[in-house]
C-alpha cells in the first residue's frame, strides 16, 4: 500500500493536460500512464 492508495481521487497530467481523474484502483486498470508511473516509482 502506498500513500496514493488512501487518496479519494488522483489527477493524471500528461504533457500539461489532464488525462484522467479517478480513484487509484480505477487508474491502475484504466491509465497506462499511471501504471507506468507506479512501476518507475517501484510501487506497482
């Protein structure tokens, strides 16, 4: 579990644009960018 998991919603910003706004669990399944960011951070 990470600090991100206790958030209600997380905003994903790619290239200066908001591409997603959702709960962490939903982003793990729906956002490739979010999954990649977690992997780079060693959280995934």
